[in-house]
C-alpha cells in the first residue's frame, strides 16, 4: 500500500517534485549532498519509490561515475501523496484551475447575478464547466492506484 510510505519517502518525493518543477535534472549521486540525507537512506528510498512507480531512474555517467537521473512521475506522485493525506500544492496547477473558471475571463461578470439578464443559474459556459469538473471528479474516484509490494 502507498500508505507504507515513511517520513523519508515522503520528504524525498516532495523534494524531487520541487526539483522537477524548477526543471532541474537530478542525479542520484547528488541527492545526499543536496538533501543532507544519508546515501544509503537515499538509495533505499529511491528503490522503493521506483518500485511503486512514483519515480523513474535513467542510468547515466556523471563525473566519470555511474549514477541515475531521477525523475518523479508527477501525476502519480501527487495522487499517491494525496492518497496518504500529504499536501503537495502545485501552484501552476492552481493558477490553471482558477483561470479555467469561465467567470474569470467573462466580460459580463459585473452584470451577472441571480435573477439578472446574465444569470449564473442559466449560464451555458458555467454549466459546461461544472459538468466537466464533475466528470473529472468521478474519473478520479474510479482511479485505482496499482502499487507493487516491496520484495
Ligand atoms: S456565470 Fe456565465 S455569464 Fe455569468 S460571469 Fe460566469 S461565465 Fe459570465
């Protein structure tokens, strides 16, 4: 179960998500230096995160040493964190969400009110938006995260 993620797993996963947000390439060999975590702990955590599918590792030679580029699978990682009650706020996603509300860019906003000529109750744009959000919510609820048990 994803709820078996421990404190270090969560800390490192969130850290990787932040790095990927900044567009930074993360080398496994540099993670202990940057996070101050013990290299053995880092290696153990990454093995586990890779097994459950929340990160991917690509082998590479860096500073003449074999290591990996570590990338989080952002969507899955955020879902898993939410599943275990850990917050991860993706600011870009929040901004996108807010901007997708039709009233934000509607020229009739100031004239729109219940019972008015423009009425949110009968607005096709708002109705369509709410329908799409409801469909997304239903899909999310049907989503079953397949997790692999560590061997
Ligand atoms: S409810 Fe419709 S008409 Fe009213 S502000 Fe929102 S998008 Fe515009």
